[in-house]
C-alpha cells in the first residue's frame, strides 16, 4: 500500500490536482475539506469549483486540461514507488506529520522511504544548502550533522548533492544515525 488515505485512482487525481497552477497546498486542503473527497473534486463542475472561490477561470481551464490528460505516467510513478517501497503521504492523510501540516506552505505530497516515525521526531534539525558547495562548506555540513546526530537529533535534508548529501552522511556516521 502506497497511501493510507487515497486509493490508486484518487491518488492519481490528487497528483494531477497538485499540478494546477496557483492551486497551492492551502487551497488544495480547503478544496478537499469543501468537497470531502478527491473523487468529488474530480466530478465537480467548473461552476461548482468557481463557487468555492478557490478556483478562477484560468485555474478551471488548467484543471480541465490536466484532468483530460493520460493517467499512464502517474500510474507508472505509483508502480515505481511500490516497487521501491516508497510511501506517498498527501496533505489529507492522517499520517501526514503535524510538524509539516502546521507550517505556512506545506508540501502537498510527500514521497517517503524508511522509518516514517522519524517524521514526528521532537529533536530534528534541518540542514540544506547548495548543490555546488565548496569543500569547506561540505565539511561544515557533514561535521555539524554528525555532532547533531551524536546529540540525539534527527537530521532533515533534501536529496541534492553537495550540502544535503554531506548532512545525510554526517547524520548516518553519528552515534544516533537518524536522517530524513
């Protein structure tokens, strides 16, 4: 199972919705709360979407175009996630971390692998930076992450080369060894 909340078809529709220009996470969540399900959003008329005041005419046209596109690439993405044991959490999933749900611009969708309980770690520290950082900065990121890990912190970073990679390596080389 790649999502607790949404079935495969709904998840594809969710992913398509996230591609509507100017329909950010906050509006997407309000839209879901209004219609109560992704399927209801998909079946809503243009007029119903406009009445929510979360869509304007251009967004409605964009949504109609995206909705009519093939689902094949999305289903391929889901199959790839299943094959690689990657869990997909949407903003409407009960397992979506509160620490992210309560920020101003939440990620609408998370693609995760590994120990999901780390998402709720109370002792977490983010380290992000340039992909083309100088050696001195990479060394600093590595050593900082290692020290934070040695003190029981989960290090959070992206997947990019450079600073992000150094942060993950430092965290993994620490005595605590936890990173997201």
